[in-house]
């Protein structure tokens, strides 16, 4: 996923976890965000409480986060307001159709590929690239020419 980040692009890692992305970045400005402190520079935001960091960056990086959110539409709207590009992994309903299995993983939503794309399009972000990861999740890259300030 990191290969979609350009040189010098600032990156907001939404749901940063152990911040594994950071080691793949060269000199990119990096802003880790999570619901709890992961390092001294972590921005704290609980997306299920509709908390979102109020700063702008070039790229929103969302790996293994969206499945755990109660309101993916709100979250994606916030990405559209704060970033020009979003690199996101998501386990779509087509790849993981068993709702019980999804709930067993503590996943809170069940978007199809087309529903996810539609949410980004409604927020002025068009699909630019799409791949399947080794683990069987979709990798999407969305981009917009518009950036709205917080």
C-alpha cells in the first residue's frame, strides 16, 4: 500500500496501530492517529465517537480500520475534507460475505465494493487504482482535486 505514496507527500495514518507504515516512508511528514497513544507523537481520535484530527495532509492512509467503524460514511466524509488522496484497504462484502464471520472479527459494517466507491465519490474522491492484497482485501486509491479546510 505504501507504494502509492509519492515522495514528499504528507501522510495521516488513520488507525495507525503499531505505525508499521512509518518505516516505509522516506522523508514524508507522518501523522499517526489512533484511539489510544501509540507513541509520544500520536494524535488521539476515536472515530466511533466522531473524533477526527483537524489538520490537512496530502494522503489519508487507512489500513485495517474501516471495518471497525460504526459510521463509515461520516469517516469517509472527513477524509474528503482533510486529504486529497486516500489509500485504503477494506474487506468488502464480496470477499467476506458471511455476516456472522464478520461480527466474529468485531467488524461493524458490511460495505460492498460499489457502496465503498460510492461513498468516496459522494465526497469528491474518484477511484484511481484498485488491487487485491495478498491477504484477500481490496486496496483502493481515491483522489480528489478539491480539499476543504476543517
